[in-house]
């Protein structure tokens, strides 16, 4: 049983080229067609692997962009929530001041109505 790593086409490239060079080194006039054909078919495997690599690279880039956009969105949301909380606190303080001023005004009206 062969190892899984030996079954991959890209791993067979060095062997195919070694066979091709030994065919040429022997000095035979006949060029071995099988090793050359096999090497050419591995070129298609390289092209396919290259396209897969480009697709994976693009997917990784898009995922990274998506993560960054999500991070920025969370930061904007947190800033917006903090601004709303700050506005709520200011409004609550203003409401308390208005209640105090109204109470003072009503108190003053009560005393003025008693005087006149």
C-alpha cells in the first residue's frame, strides 16, 4: 500500500523528470515518450494547483477583510452605545434640575399667593 503523500501528483514530478533525464543521459536516439507525457500531465496538475492556491488565497483575503469590517462595525456600535448612554445621563441630570427648578417655582408661587 502506498503512502497517501506518494499518491499526490505534485510529489511525482521529481521522479518523472529524473526518468526523463536518464532517458536523455543514456544517449539513446529515442526519447522516452511515457515520462515526457507524464511530466506534461503534471504541468496540468501544477496549473490546477495554482488555480486552487489563488482561490484559497482570495478566500483568505476576503475572510480577513470581513473580520476587519466586523471589528470596525463593533467599534462603531460600541461608540454609538456609549454616546447614547452619555446622552441618557445628561438628560436624566437635566430632568432632575428641571424638577428642582419647578419645585422651587411652585414653592415661590405658594408663598407669593399667601402674601397677596
